C-alpha cells in the first residue's frame, strides 16, 4: 500500500483562505508598506523605518492578541455609541488594525508592538478612585461608569510627540462630567492621573527600573474641564483593546500623545503641579504642558510635519493639533 504523503501545499479546499480575507490582508499590507518610506523620511531614517517594519502583523494577529475581556451584555450593547457631529477629522480615518498594531504602552514594552505583550493583562474587573481636593471623593467601578455616563463617539486627531499621527473614533464621555460628581474644592488647581502598576501582568515594569513607575500624567484643572478632554472606554465602536489602554483612559487631542494616559486607577485633585512620568525623566524633551506646536521642535527632530499610521500620508502639523477654537483661550 502506498502511504499518502501530504505535501505542505496540499491544503484541503475547506482550509483555503477566503478571497475576501486575502484581499483585505493584501490591502492592509500595501497600506502598511506605503507608510514605510514616509515614516523613515520624517521619523529618523533607519530607526523609524525599522520600528514600522518590526510590527507589520496580520489584522487577525492584532485582533487575537489585543482582544478585550468581554463585557457584560448590557455594557457591550452600548457600542457603538452615537457620533458627536461637532467633531470631524478633516482627513481619512486611520485603519483600525494599523492603529492597534502601533501603540505606545511602556508598561508592556518600549516597542510599538504592545498587542504582542498584553496577553496577561486583566482589564476587568476594574475600579479607579477620584480623590484629593474634592468634596465627594469616591471610587468608580466599570458598572458605575457604564450606568452613570452616557457614551458618545468622537472623531479625534491624535499627534504623538514622535511625529506619527492617527485619526481615531473614541467612545466615552467628557472628563468634566466625572469631575462634577466629586465637586472639586476652590483650592484645586491641577488634576493628576495614575496608571495601574501590575508587575505580574505588565512585563516591562520589572525590566525598566530607570523609569519612575507608575506612569502618571497631569493637567491644569481648567484643561481637565475643557470640553475636549475625554474619558475613553472604547475605540472604533467597541470597548478598548488592551494595548489602547483598556478599560479606561484619558484622551487629550490638542496635546502630544504622552498626555493621553492609559488604564487609569487614580485621578487626584491637587493644589501643586503633579510630577509626571516623561517630564520627570527627561524634562528638556517632554514638558508638562505639551501642547502640539509645529514652531517648537523637539531637541532631536522637527515637529513641523506628521505622518499617518496606516496610510503614511504626511501633513503639516497645526498648532493645538487644529483644536485652537476649543482651547486657544486657555493659553491667551
Ligand atoms: N499611558 C501609559 N500608561 N503608558 C504609556 O506608555 N504612552 C503614551 C500615551 N499613554 C503611554 C500612555 C503615548 S507616548 C502615546 S503617543 C499614546 O498613549 C498612544 O496611544 P495609543 O497607543 O492608544 O495610540
């Protein structure tokens, strides 16, 4: 009897890749490749090119690795939330997978492929406290969040200090609504935010002792109360994937991306300006205010242009990331 030897390419019909899946992957691959040249040109030659090349996964790989822990049915049913018509990108929306494959989340990795390192992270159950100089300090869990705040979707531009940018639909609610509940005292002048610090789930914490964990950020109270400052629980019409800061993060679209702190466990009202992660580590490169400004170069690169994740399209950078109408008066 002749044994049947199956060669690697003898794949049964039912395991062939569907044409629609092939086409979507091919489109995504081409989009990613197009971004390489531009990324290299703007973000530091070979280093920029390699960092983009290093994370060109398939959409399926990105989805599987960064998958969120499913929410209870009633909470999941709140997605997608109605879009707030006041906000438009003015550019094409960034491909969901391109955004999810190129993230900054140093607790997990200093590279961009956070989706590969978040497997152990447990974003539910979750709670965060709001304390400090306020009349009604309290702790919120995810049930409180989904019950007390009505969700909306906002199409925001995001500009990283490293010159990459994206256009992303966040789901959430204005931070102002959270702060109104705790009633800030008149002496409160700043708001500090703190990210979770879980050594068993965040592999880079232990490997990076020179960093001053936990990751912290801060705003003036006026900035925190601004209409644009957003608490996000979701993105692209679904709950946040882990690498985007599940289950709850802050989004501040007129400031460089490092202000948009992820996976928060504490919000504190203070009188003094809080110490923040990057500003404490490298103050001459990362200032506390961090408003997007093309006229002020980073000490090592220009901030005059930005390149979009996914498409690689290049745009001139605009002061306050184009949100001057909302925030210009804060700095007048
Ligand atoms: N929050 C925490 N806790 N840790 C981080 O490393 N990176 C910041 C910000 N929030 C960061 C963080 C930076 S530098 C950017 S540009 C944005 O997250 C990126 O958000 P995204 O990865 O969801 O695109």
